[in-house]
C-alpha cells in the first residue's frame, strides 16, 4: 500500500514534469517571439525589471572615483558619441535614431528630460555600462573600455542635465 505522502510526492513531481513539458512545447513551437517588433508577453516588462533590479542591487553603493570636472565630462562625451549616441541619442535630437526606433525594449534617450538617468545611483549606471543588459541590445563594455573611461561615460549621463558648453559642443558634433 502506498502512503498519502508518496502519492503526494508522485503527484507533485508529475505536475512539475507536466508543467515543464508544456513550457517546452510552448517555447519550441514559437510561442515566445524573439522579434523586437513583437508585443511583449504578459508580465515580461515586470519580470525583466525585477531581474535587472536584483542584478544591480549591490552596485548602487558604488561612487564615481573620478572628480567631477569638465575634462572628464568632455572625455566621457567623446566616448559616448562613438559608442552610445546611436541608441541613446544626443541633446536636442528630436526623434530616435533608426537603430533606437527598431529596438525592444526602447533604449532610453539619455539627454531627453523625461528619460535621463540623472537620479539613478552612479554605481547602477556604471554597472549597466560595464555589464550590459541581457536581451535588450545594451552591450557590455567591460572588455572594450577601461574602468576610468566607463566612469567618464557614467559621469556624463549621471550629469546630463549639467553639461558645459564644451561638453555640448562635443555632443553636437554628432
């Protein structure tokens, strides 16, 4: 005779195996579109934000070790033009670039007053520049830009609302 606990365990295991099989068939049959033009799945944005928040949680305490000055802001702007502006825009740009318009999720336009990250902790922005964001189109720059350069770009976007004429001139050259 099989005990209730054993039947429960068999039922529990069967349920999880069945759920896994249904999920596999759903994904394998194209139930999750990988097209950036497809509508998001229910809860997709919520789950992605939750996962990103959990990934960057410890980074919030990091502070930019570079002094806030025009030289580092100009250097950050030069790097930004070559690596970031194609997706994240420049000041005064009236519409998204062709690349940004075709991405999902939409990359924030970092010089648009509604989308700036000036209130985000510097460590979070640095983490995103360093590690990128999976499945978003945001690349990781850890292996291509030095740490001081990544901090310069972080400084630029963290202070996007406080750019000097010299910084704006570099960004306007785009």
